C-alpha cells in the first residue's frame, strides 16, 4: 500500500489512513492503538516514546510502551510520522504531512532543536529529483552545530 501524503490531515483522515494500515497488516483496531494515534495527532512538534507514554497515562489510558513502540514503527513505515535520531539518548518523532515539511538544526552543546524551511534547499531537491528522474519519498536533512 502506498500512501500519498497530503496537507493538514483532519483527525478523521488520519484515523482512516491508520485503519487502512491496520487492515493491510491484519492487526486489530484496538482502543489502545486508537488512543495512541489520537495522542500523536494532538501533539504539535517533536515527542519521544516517554512523553507520549506520560501523556496517555495522565489521561488514564492503559497503554504499554511496547504497543507505543510498535505503533510508532508502523506509522513510520508508512511515512505518517518521522523518526529523528538527533544524537540524544532517545529518538524523537513527529507527524509529517506536506504542510509541516521542514529541516532541523541541532545545537550540540545545548541539545536545542531549531526547525527551518529554506526555499533554496527545496529548489535544490527538486533539481535533484528532475536530474535523476526520482521522487523523494522521505527527507532527512539535519545540521549538527556549535554556536559561534
Ligand atoms: Zn521537526
């Protein structure tokens, strides 16, 4: 199954994509998985397994970290979320759709994460796509920096 990313998903669209994925993988549409998806959808910006786990726990939802890990990797394999390894102790995740596409700068000394968009970089990627007759499916551009 190939999911064509669109812009600004409503929760209903996001949920129906997720259910298509579960159907394809022959997995049950459990309330655990539904709560995880809702929590991801409601999160703006980056999150870790722990922040997601704590968010669900504070809402009194019984969800195991294993189910969170499995759900995240399922969503990641269909490009509905992105996994970032910014060098900290745990991976960071974020939702992705075409409207939120951006790149990252990591300030190594402080672990600060700066998100940026650069039109010249987008044009360069477009040029690479045209030159090699390819379509970028996933993009990971991160600069690891020291402050000057
Ligand atoms: Zn980001």
